[in-house]
């Protein structure tokens, strides 16, 4: 489709700059197509980034909520069992904690593998 446009000199300079930087744009029309496609790609990329940020924000909120629940549970257990001293996991770790870490690491590896396999398709 043929179209006739009026462009400012600065816009023509941008087209010429694109032609210099990208040898595959050997005509002004090719440079304009490149600019339009680049704009479209950047718009799509911005939408993908926005979507990922929304998911990240949701995950952070859920993690924070779960952390508060866990603190409440641990606090209740400490009072119920009348525990008044601290054993740091850095010094010694209970078997339940060690097992829990293994389970979560295995779960994360499975999720990562699933994502990797999904990307390959």
C-alpha cells in the first residue's frame, strides 16, 4: 500500500540515522518499517515486563502474608510449650527444618524444569 506523508526535517534525520545504523534498512521505506516493528516489539516487551511485575508483586504479598501466619504459629507454640531460650538454626538445625528445606528445594527444581521445558516448546 502506498502512502504519502509529510515529515519534519528532524523525523527525516531519524530515518537516515536508522538507515546508517542498520544496513538492512537500505531505503527510507525499510527504515520506517523497522521503526514501526521496533515500536511494536518494545510495546509487547513492556507489556510482558508489566505482567511479570504484577506477578512478582502478588508473590511478595503472599509471601509476606504467609510469613506473618508462620510467626503467629511459632509464637503460639513458644508460649504453649513455655520455651524461653533460642537455638539458632546457624548453630544447630532441627531435622524437621532440614527435611523441609530439601522438600522445598526439590519442588523448586521441578518448577524450574517445568518452565525450562515449556520454553523449549
